[in-house]
C-alpha cells in the first residue's frame, strides 16, 4: 500500500498532527483526537505520526474489545516499555502506578485519580530528554481505568513535552468521552482524492462514470474504496459489465470480510474465532486454545494468505478491526461458547484467573455462583488497583450470574459504589436502584439507603438526601432490634452513627435545624463508643443538636468536650467535623485553621476523589484568613476536580466561594457570573448553604461598591425570604456585613437586631476574632462617644491575628470614618491610611477606593498601594508557590497538585521574577 493510497486527501489531519509533534519538540504538551467511521484512515494517520515523531520517544497501545472491562489493560500495554521509570515518581504515585500496572500487589482501594496523577508524572519522566508521543488506537475499546488516567493527563499537559494522540470510532459515547480533547473528524475523501485511491487499488483504471458511482456509494471511505476495488472485475471497472447492486460497502464493509472468511477452511475459521475472542493478540494462547478444539497451528496459514491478519513470532493482529467483528458475527452462539470455555481453561492454566473468569462468564448459559464469585474476585482486584469503573462493570456481570437474591443485591450494591468512585454517577444510581429492587424486604436496606443518600447529597437534592438518611437510621434501628443485619451490637451502633453523620452533613447543606436537633437526640441514644474518633463524632452530633435546639450551654459544653478530646496531631479524618464544631461555637477563625489543615491532609493522602469536598472548607478557610487570591485558586482547583468527579454540589460550593472572592475584588461581572451559576445548581438541589453564600456574594458586592440600599435588601433577604433563607451559617457569616449595610441604608433598628443575633450566636465563643467582630458590630449601633473605643478594642483583639488583615482593615476604615466625621482628622488619618494600604495589598479594590476617598476628605492625598506580589500570580502559580514556601520539593508539590515535576519547574521559572526572588528561601520568607 503506497503513501498516496493511505493518506490521500488528509492534508488537514496531517497538519494538525504536525502541530502536536512540533509542540512536543518545543517542550509543550498537547492531546489530539481523531474520530471517524471504521476504515476512514485513522490508523494510517497514527502510523504517519509515529514515523515523523523523531527524535521523540513513541509509545503505542491499541484498545481491544475483549479487554475493555479489564482495568488498566491498555495502560499496561502503553507504558510497559517505560515501566523502569516508575521508581522516579513520588511515593504515593509510585505505589499506585506499580499496582495498576501489575508491577506490585495493590495496597488497597487506590483513589483512581492518584493512579492518573502517577501516569502523568510517568509520561513526563519518559519525555526526557527529547519528548514523548503516545499513540492510542481504537480508543473506544480502551478500558475505563486506562481511559480515565490518559484523559486526566491530557487535561494537564503543560511544559512536559508529551503528545497524546487518540483515534476512535465516531460515536455519541466517544464524542462525550473525548469532549475535552481537541480533535478532528476524519470524514470520507473528496471525489478527486477518492478516485485516486480507487485507481491505485484497481486491477485496471476505472472509467470516470464507474469511479463516480463507487465513490458515491462508499461515501469516500478509504477502506471501502480499497476493498470494493479489489472485488470488481476489469469489465466492471471499465464499464463493459454492470456493477453489483448493491455494492458491498457502507454497513456492508463487514460483509466483504464475511465473504472472505466464509470461503476459508473450517479449521481456519475456528482459529480465527479463537483469535477474535481472545483479543490480545497472544499467539501462544490462541494456538493452545485452538488445539483444545482440534485445530492445528497450520490452519492460520490460509487466513494470513488471504490478507486477513498478520502473524509475528509472539503476536497475531487482525488487519482491520472489522475483520474481528466479521469473524465474531459469522460464528454461531454454540461455537462462541466453546471457544470461550477453551480460552478460560488456557487463561487459568497460565495463572490469569481474572481473564479466565470473564471467558467463563461469556460461556455461561445461566446463573452460576462459581463463575459469579470468580468475577467478583476479579472486580476486587481491579478495585484495589484503582480501576473502579471496570470493577463496576464486572460486578454487574457477576450479579447477572448470581442465583441467590441477597448475594445478587450485595454485588449490585458493590457495583454502585465502584461506579461512583469511578466517576460514573449515572451507572451508580441505576446499579443501586437494581440492588434495592433485588433485595426486597430481606436485603441490606439501611446500607443501600445510606448509599443512595450519599449519591444524592453529592450530586442531587440535599433535602431528599436528608430524608433518605433519616429513613436509613430508622431502618438500621429496626434491623438492629430484629437482629437481621448480621452485625454485632458494636458494629450496628457504628453503622447507625455513620448514617447519622451523613444526615448531619445533609442537614447542614439544607440548613434544617429541626433535623439537626433530631440527629443529636438519636446520637445520644447510642452507647458511648470505645473508639476515640467515634466518640468525638457522637459528641459533635449531640452538641450541634443541643446548640441548635436552644440548649446553648449544654450544646457548647458538649462541643468543647469534643474539641478538647482530640489532639492536634491526630484524627485527620474528622478535621472537617472539627471545623464545623468550632464554627457552631461562633469561632470561625478556629474552624478556618482546621479547614486549612484538612486540605493539607487530603493532598498528602492523594485521595483526589474526596479532595473537591475538602477544598470547599479549605478555600473558605483561606478566604476567612484574608488570603483571597489563594482562596480563589483553591476553588478553581476544586471546581475543576468536582466537575471531573461528577460531584455537582461541590461545584456549586466552589462557584459560590469564587463569587465572594470576586465581590471582595469588586469584579462585578465575575461575581455575578459565579453567583448565578452557583444558584442555578444550588436552588433546584436545595443546597441552602450554597444559596446563602452565593447570595451573600452579591450583597457583599453591593456593600463594597457603596450601594447600601441594595446591599441591605440582599443581605436581609438571607434571613427572611427566598430559597436558602435562614440558613444558620449563611445568616451568621453575613451578620457583620448586614449590620454595616443596614447602618449605611439608615435602618438602625435592623442593624441592632442583627447585633442582638450575633451576641446570641457568639455567646460561647472565646477566640479573639469572634470577640473583635462583635465589638465592631456593637460600635456601628453605639452612641458616638462609645463607638471609637469599641472599634479600637476590636483592633486590639486583632493585632496578633495574621489571618485577620481584611477584618482589621474593615475595622480601621470604620474607625477612621467615625473619627473624620467627628472632625478628629489627625486621629483618623493613620487608620484610613492603614486601611487603604491593606485593602490595596489584598486586591480589595472597592474597599481601597472607599478608604482613599475618606483619606482625601481628611486632607491627605493618598495613592493606591501596590498590590501584594502574590496577587500578580496565576491560580496555578499561587498554589505551587504556597506549597514550595512550606518547604516541599518540586516532586512533592507535583504529587499534591496532580501535576508533573516539569510543570512545577516551568511555573516556578515564571514565579521567581514576578515576585522578585531568586531562591526558595527568599520565597518562603516573602510568604511568611
């Protein structure tokens, strides 16, 4: 086959591939996808890319239908030549990749994104020194775990010199899977180019009329042109004999191969069927399985002579995927089952029990617990390696073959969990629904209900999730009383506590204080746990319920007991609850510290699947600590991960936080866009807290821009009307701004009511920032004589709080304004000057403008302060910079941010001159 034949009319595709190769040589990364119908020439384009890739290293893999449910099969094929570089990866990534590639026993339920991050790092290592081009053909048959890892890498290629080239059939599924990858559709050839291909493969040059008819009938598909040309006689090509009607093209391309296969000897057809169902191209396995069925190795000779496949010393490859399809379609069901049984026996003899189980499943005629159990074991191995989506599909097949109803329900439930962890929420929901239906009255109803609630809480209606959890608590209680759960009393109590914790989280999303009270009472009914973490959890639930039920003293005492019982260096799994407990006590600054710690712990663990939710608290914590740029950077990261993992409600939280950060900057367009996008998710999902934060962002925007009437209206609505109104956290968190807006709008009664609320809420708070906030709000409604002293007291309380720069500036501005109105301009100027400088460093533009205006009114011509150097960094640069300043190596930073080391180095190369530093020591000093 000539180059003209293979690549005629593909100038556009070749140019796009050359752009990728040029980028690789220049040290940049890019992914590109070719989509098209079978026979369009995608493989020929990939071969040309491999030929032109030098000096870059080339890695290749081809998806195989029989391996499409085997976790990391394609990744193993692609990365096997560079597996020796795995030792260069950060520890957590190294162990995850080794487990995924079968280089070591898996260490347990790996987070699928940890494997993906490791793959990205491995590709970057393999790209040294001349770049790397990865070519993946038949992507539609690549197993889910491999596809997830490669697409994760594709979205993060930066300065790594890595090119990913995919080729896939153009289907609805592949268009969705590859939606984030730039690409082209490889369509049929134009008439002139198609005629050239037809002429190159014909016995004699076709006359123009015949060529036009064949091109029209084939749609310009190169494979159809070549195969049809080989079947037409010279008389037909020259118009002396009529063309067949219809031509063997379009959907009939497979029929062309079917006719060729049908003419082969029976033994040859049998060996072809073995090869088609084996799918890996393992020649020795194919020949051994064929021998079991009575076919000799020589039977392959006829298929090779017919041009249907290529045989190498250790491998067998069909010349085109449609040949495999034609072999499969042309065989009877009984013959296919017999071949699967032979392949299962040979796979098991070779020690591959997982593949053997899959072949046995294909040969099964009905339910078979033995085969189902083998499939469940294979799914367990895939899950341990991080291949959750593939494990889910295997468990569904295992459930199909499970005769016992309860066991079938449990496997469907496990399939739902695996699908959820694999980023397939739709499949997870359908599997869980099937588990519930299968279980009936005697199944694990409470466990299934809890899972259903978790799925709903992360991506659905939070109020429905809460209802589901509360029902699950009752179901668990009934099962415990009737002894039908199969658990010990201690296990039953722990399970009920776990459901109550989920219910409490849902109640906090919704803002349902009645539910929180009920949850606290149910937790109090449980026996005192022996495990310290469980005891902490129970105390938090009881204390939160009591506090929100009106028992302020008892609730605060229980929460204090919980906080005091957990040492600073332990129980990282409950850091978010720790933060929530502190916030309930009115100590938002303490909660912020715990939230920030939770983010660091999640990064160290590498569990990306949980990171979007943890980053909600971390981003909020950094915002409360005046680090608005970092807060926004964390929310951008969390938003991207939430969208990748399908955690829709977490995306709403990050959008709402981005809206608040934009409001502080005075960026009205961004603030409104983020807030409205957050509300579009949060309102229908009844996420009261997210609605409250997004609405608060719009009120804060108005307040900063001096629109006091609008700010007063918006912030008051958080307490009185609309979706999400009355959410305790949103009402408390907006109180100081609500007081200021009410005073600015002239509604002093409303301001005093808000101050009274804050006094009640923070009655048990002991942190300096909580007391400073209360003093500031009291000052706004105090007599002129008392106000300055209250504001000075507030400033004194914040003097040693490094995270209170924004609150300190807000208080200094209010004090300066009050002193200037009292004509004490000499006293006012230092406070106004400090406020303007602080706001300028924080990038709080409208607040800086207001402070500068007051300063000029006090007789001083203030100039805008230079923004803090960190505000000049991009979000990615800022995330990297903060971790470097903590003392982490480039490799550890890469591991925690799911980047490659080279990408970290590239960003630091740009960061140093932006910040005016030349070393990591200077960088750490600057951030300190």
